[in-house]
C-alpha cells in the first residue's frame, strides 16, 4: 500500500465511514451518505433508549453515531466520571516534551450541543440487566433498552507496587494523565550515565506498538539531552508484537537493549530495583516504568461479563452484544476479539455497534459482513515516524474478524513525511469521535 493511499483510507474511515465503499457498515437507506443530511435528523420513526458508560474513543463515538444515524428518536445518555477525555494516542510525545497533557484533552460539549447526547458525569454503582437499569453513585437511576459498556482497561497489581507510594515511584503512565507528566519529570531529571528500564506485559494489552514506541521516544530524547544513558526494554512476549521492522531499526539507532521473554517477578520501589525471570540478580535503574498486565475495566469484571480468561468480555462482532448478556454491548479495549486493543479500532467497533443497534430498533438484522480498519502511527525519533494498518473483515465460518490479505501492512521505513501525516491522522480520528 502506498503511503498516500494509506492516508486517504484513514481519512475515509475517520470522516465518513459509512460513505466509504470498503467499510461494509452502511445501511441500505441512503440518508447516511448525503452531504445535505443534518448531523441529527428529525425523528425518522426509530425509537430507542441507550445508555453508554465510558466516554473514551469507543463510548464517545458510539454515542455520537447513534444520534447521527438513529435520529432524535434514539435517546442517548453518556455516563463518564471525568469532565474531559485525555487521549492515550500521542501521549508518548508528552515524555519528550513535544506534547502537553492539555493538548490531548477533549471535552464532551460537541456531543451534547451538536448531537443531543445527554451527558452525566459520575460513577456507576450497579447494573441491573434484568430490570435494564443503571444505578449511579449519586443514587440516580437510568433505564435503557440497550446498554453499551466502554470502560477500557484496568491493571493487575504488580508485586511490590501494591501501595500508592510505590506506584508513584514506579508509574505505568499507560492511562494518559498525571502519571504521564510524572514519568516525563522523572526522565528529564535523570543524570548522565543513568538507566531507564521499562517493561511490557504479555499480550493482549492496549496499543500493541505503544511500548516499543515509548522506548524509542525516550531513548531519542535521552540521546539528545543526556550522555551515557541506557534504555532497557523487558518484554514478557517472545518478540516485538507490532511493526517489528520499524522498531528493530529504532532500537539499533538508539542503542536500546531489548530482552524478550522477560517476566516481572517483583519490584522494589525504594531501591529502584526490578526482579525478572531472566536472572536472579535485580536490575537497578534511575527510572523504572512498569506497564502491568491488563484486564477489562471493573464494569466488566464486577458484573460477570469477563468470560474470557476472567479478563475480557466475549462479544458477537456483528453487534458487539455480549455473548452472555442480552441487551448489553461491550466495545473497545474491554472486549475480546481478534482485533487489537487500540483507539482507532475502538472508534471502528463503535460504528459497527451503533449501526447494529439502529438496525435492531428498526426491526432489521445486523450487517452480515462488517469491515473495520486498525491503523496507527508510531514516532521513532523527534521528527520521524512509521505506520501500521490492517483491514478486518467478518469471517462467517469462525464468527470472528480476520485480517484481509492475512497480514497487516507496515510502512517501508520511518520518515519525516510519516511524522507530519501522523498529526493529520490523529486530528482526523479525534474529530470523528469528539467534534
């Protein structure tokens, strides 16, 4: 795939997915592809009540598109504990000072004002799938016809990092926010000849290229601002899990020491020591960045939906309805599918889910052949990046999404053009979800 064609594909997916012939998600009616169609049509005869919990890439997108495609007859309430969403995408660039956390934050005003999504800021206390209602920590209840859960991920506790004090000394910074800024400050305070160690959990985890990207970004900054520093990557996986060509090149460029099959035993946060399966002696560092093993957010595990290894929710990928909970849909990182856990794919899953719900409210069957696109850019240095994309199509024989062509497509090499286009891709994607 040529680079320009890749950008064109991303733009089509981000701005008007149902208008793109390859998407496979468009309904038979043509109101969705008309340039004169208002963002939220008047009541088109479809009625339903949907509660969405979680306002990240998946939750925001499904709320927006339910209103765009279903019209004013679809009542959509989005429950989110935070006032703004902080993007994990591009957050590694906070670590080298090219981004701020504030530049990655998106409010929910457009969803409310442009699309008529009802916003509720708060925490969910309980879900009643029989009575089809959600109870909030405030005591308020929300009833629904269909419920969408998009809680993202939670982490296992790493031995030695059980307390807030230890976690502050050894941050994961894998949920963008305060820990990201804290890790940035730790990196800038490193002495010459210092050591930065980071760990990568066993797959599946959020954003397959992300940890390797982080290692490159940090090593690049240290190489330009410090002398004699080392970056060590301890990967619980047997190999680099995404964009191997780009990251092997990046690791060689930056002198990164990479060790696969490295399972964390425990961490001594006071001594800044890391114990692994590779050797009996600890690894000491000035900065330790441990990314813990992942599992679905508490809404999934606490409500009996984590039926895949006790960690993830199994879903029907034609609708993203949970296999063991009628009327409850799970999208994004919390679901167990053959697609990666990433912001772009959460956006895509949200559209498949929204389309299926609108069809269901109209008495129609879901699209039998949905197609999604997983795409991302990865900075390798302060001004070059690589990219990776894969198109997934529904395979009726297995009931799963399979990569079209059998493999993802990786950029031939890192480049400055890729870095510039990374910004365009990011802005397009975030606008599609929040603007």
